[in-house]
C-alpha cells in the first residue's frame, strides 16, 4: 500500500471546499490522496477555531496552561498557535490546514511555516491554500483543483491578467456628498489604552483627499483601533486631538455625520447578506446603508447600479442571488456597494483575504480604477503587499511596551 505523504493543494474560490475537506476526513479520498482513507485526521482552520471559541468546555481545555484565559482574547497568531497545540495533542495521523496563513502578519507567517516544517517529521500535512505564494516550500507534492470533481492537477503558473473592467469612467453619484476641505482625518498625538494596556501611543496621521494609504502592522498592533477611531465607533476618541471630516471628535457631531462620509468594506460583511436578495438589490442597498433592499429605489439609482454592474462585467448576473455568487464576485460587488455614493473616504479592510489569485487580480483592478478615476481617498488594510497595487503611502504600526507607534513610509 502507498504511504501517505505531505501535500500542498491550490484551490479555486469556485470549489466546494467544505465538501472536499469532508471527503478526506470521512475516508472517501481518491486517487493520489487515497492513502489517507484509513488514517485519522483533524481540521485546522479559522472556522474550526471559531467553533472551539463558541464551546466553553473545549476552549478551556485549550487554554488551561494560561489560567483558563479565553481563546478569543488572544491575537490571531497566538490563537492559531494554541489551536495547533490542541490538534497535535489529539494524536492524529494527519492535519488538514485550511489557509493557515490568512490574517497573519509576515513574522507570524514565517513562524508558523517553521512550526509546520518541524512537525512534518511526526505527522502528515495537507495544506489547502488559495494563493500560490502560500505553498509550503518543504512540501514536494503540489497540485491544484479547478472543479468540484476534485481532480488533482499540476499547478499552472500562468499570470492572472483577466480584465473585468469593460469600459472607462466611474458612474457619477446620484447626489454628490459635499465635502470641500482637503484634510479628511487628522490625528495629533492620539493614544489609546484598554484596561490599562496601551494599544497605540502618540499617533500622528493626516489623511487627505485623493490619497491612497495602506495600513499595515503586526497582529494586535492596533489597526482595528485606528479604524474604529476613524469611523466614529470608538469612544476612545473623546478628549483626544482628533478631527474627523473637519470637526473635532466630541464637538456635537453624530455618528451619522461621520459615517455618511465613509464607504466601508470588511470581509465579514459578506456573511450579513444571507437572505434571497439579488446582486442588483444588494448593490442598490448601498444607497440606503441597509443590509438588503427594503426601500424603493429611484430610476436614477437603478440606472447607476446598472452602470456599475456593466463596468465590472457583472450586468448579466444582476438577477442572480447574491449568496450564490463566487466569493470573488461577492467581494467586488460589496466594494462597489461601498462606493456608490462616492464617499470622501473608502476603508477596505483586508479585501483580498481568502481569495484565490484570479479573484485577487480582479479586486486589485477595481481598487486601481477607483484610485485613477475618482477623488475618493482609500485606506487599504492588509498584511500582504500586492504587486498590482501602488499606495501613495504606507502607515505602519510598530508595537512597543508603551503602545504601537506610527511610521509613515
């Protein structure tokens, strides 16, 4: 009988990954993966970690060495390290790693990669990834899956140059948002602590119209804290020298006064649209800032939505259920939803995380179009440096014992 070996498997976002993983864990693997049929496996993934966090008796087992500290209180890197130890303690014959590098900073990626290489002498590894750059170099069996037939094929290294943009020119907004000042956000020596633990220290950051920023920093360095200050969600902005769209924080502005100027996208927003709304309805909901369409759109609003769908090459999908679109199509549509009204500031929080290389190329094209053909300011948050994106400046958070400091590159 052939002995099971280590595998890197590159998956398209079109694949039913859940079904593929279940076929292996339930002993139904075929062809080159057939040796795993009789072996005991376990899944290492963000979803598996989330399930453990939801079940108290399980995460207490994970964190007993930390005086019962909840798994949810750790950073992404620490959380994965704890969960990996738990998986090893179950003594499986193999572990399926589902995009283990997602949401990790570069140092944590390197550390996890070394840990996997060390454990490879004791246990078999099947790594499932969406990005070719995440293939583990110490694994020699490299394959890709392009359909739900789950056939292992040799990896194609062709560059993804598919153009989704079918015309030039971004559709005009129905009612332009009036904001005539050059400076959108101004932070002067802003510091934030939680329960006496310093998060960021003396942050000075000015964001102006038309700029394209990338916000980077290690896990736990305070990126989410800065975003919550910018979008008005954090009460930590009160009493600080912080100006949001021309007004000092706490000077009588409402949360709506802030949010009307911001188009926001985060990957977890996609899961909010689970009802039977069409792609067109989901796009139109951006005019009303609602989760789904519950208002009657005007003829002009419908025309603008059509123009955007035409622009991104998805007009033929307008009547498709949004939740049935591919992950990449959903991401592009959600970004369009966030910029329909041409807000002065667009925040894109890890928009390419979990996407395959083809869909990453598609999202990058759209971001570049926004930069080239509008005056919208973009704050792009990601641990990865995408070669097809060229931010004007990078704001990096560098951790210290007194809280992260900000450095402009």
